[in-house]
C-alpha cells in the first residue's frame, strides 16, 4: 500500500483554478476585405480559445472569444497587432455569458448569425 500512496503523490493535482471567460469584442479599423476574419480564426487556434467572428454591416467586425483569461489576452493582443493590411483602431470589449460546450472558433457570415 505504501507504494500505491507514493505513486499517487506523484500525480499532479487537478487544476480547479481554471475559470472560463467569454467576451464580445467589436473591432473598428481596416478590418474588412483584408483577411481579418481568417487571421482571427488562425490566431484563436494558436491561442487555444473558442468563439466566432463575423463582419458587421457598418464596416466593423464582431468577435466572441472564450477561454482562459491569459489565452484571451494573448489572442486580443495579437488581433490588435494585426498583420499585412489589417489595422485595428479600436476594440470595445464587454464580458458576456460563457457558452458551455463550445469547441472551436468559427467564421460566420451574416446569414449564419
């Protein structure tokens, strides 16, 4: 029995400090027609966050992002940086309720919303 206890003591404890967060982010700038939504999708996969991104009729982009706070912050920092012709002038961030069971980050189109 002591050998079993020794083995069990080597198993790392479960993380109970994991807190899922979700935010709605409205992005303004040069963010349509420059590959911004697909940049968001690939960046989300790298940052281990889920959610969605879609163009808005007013030229802005609407993002929902969900995950651990640190991963969300990394995602938002990279989105704010942009690449190529993307230019982010403003990001309005608002906490929203978590969507249980969400497993991926997707690009939505107006008719999907």
